[in-house]
């Protein structure tokens, strides 16, 4: 598993004993933060690629993303016969506009549904959906997970929990006939990460994404600007195609309100195919790539 960045000690024996021979469709992985959801998801990806020729991986954690820059969700298809991670097949990306699902749950559900539909159109036989660590009932975590389950209709729900933190979610789901619930303990190597470590990870992800970026002048009157053309310095925006998929991200560096133009710092070098400019709720420093909420 070294090619997936997974060490042998990270894989408990119940994972290895899991029979995947008849598991297909959408598989959703849930659990609180730092229980090893991404490790388990990559492990599933590796094994399922040896069973099915068309496996997709849906990275749904916009805060601690695996396949794309923070604030986005990414779907990647495995190349046929290839279990390399990150997957080297076609990719689709959707913009949530924040690094937390709190306050952005409709965007999270919409993006997940759009990406899953792309996987189905690409004839993926199995989709592994790694989700965020928001599971606290008081913050809306249970409602978010239940809404995604109702909409995306996964065949299998893999639940990773240390204690009984998923009890409220799993109790009714165990009684449903439509979904199979499989419960596992976290990886023994999973470690708690504090806020500073998570923030540093996001900054590194943004820095990598914006490597080789340059300035791009945009007349915003030529595009649909959602939710409204209220640009702020260093605000993160997404350039989207007509299907709602992200062509690229940009950081607002200059604003000319008289001529209704902005200069974006972005890896996108031309506006061909851009249909929508979607504004996020995040400010990103183009020098340090540290982020903070727009209304902090």
C-alpha cells in the first residue's frame, strides 16, 4: 500500500477481512475528523480497482481535501486497469466556496450530487465517497449526512467511530433495508490534528494549486456572477463551465468598479468555456495562501 501513502500498520485486520467481491454502486464513508476516513477510502479504492475496471473516487472534504484545492470537491476516475492514487483518469471539480460545510450545506449536497451524476455518466461501476468529519448533531452534522444519504442513495455506508459518536446517525440506518451499514474502528495510526495543522495543510494545498499562476483580467459583465458581483480583495472565486463544473479558481487581486473588471490570480490563462463566476465565502492571501472566512 506504499504507493497509496498507506503504511501496513495503518490497516487493521477487519479492513483486510472485508469481502468486497459483491460490493458496487455508491459507497459512502462517514466518521468524525481524524478517524482515518481518507486512509480507509484510499484502501477501498486500491482493492476495488482490482475488481472493477471503472472505479471513481469522490473527495468530499473541502477543508482537508485529498484530490484538489480546499473549498472544492473533486471526482476522479481510475484509468482502466490502473490503481494509482491520485487516480489518473478524467476529473471533475465543484466549488463549495468554503472550507467548512457549516453554513454551506446546500452547496455541499449540490456539489456531491453533480459529481455523482458525472460518475454515473462516465459509467463508473463503483464510487467511493469520502465525506467531511462534521457529525456533531448540534452543528447540523447528522442532518447533513442524512440528507446526502437520501439524495445520493449509497448502497453501502462505511462508518468509522472511536466511541459512539455516530450513534444518532447509525441507529435508524441499521433498520433500513435499502442501505447496508458496515461499522469499523479507526485506523490505529489515525491521529488528532489541531486547528493550526489543518490550516497549514490548506495553505500548502492552495500554494500547490496556484503554482505557475498569473494575472487574468475579467470583465464581469460578460458572465453570470453568483450570488452577486460583490467582489472583495483576496476573495476566492471559481470559474465554472455551463454544466457547473469548476474550470479553475482565482484570487481577486484588483477591482475596478468603474469598468466592472477584476484581475484574478489564477492558473486559468483564458476565459474560453467560462459561463459563471461563482464567489466563495473565503479570503486567501496570495502570498502566504492562508485562508480566513470572508465575514470573520
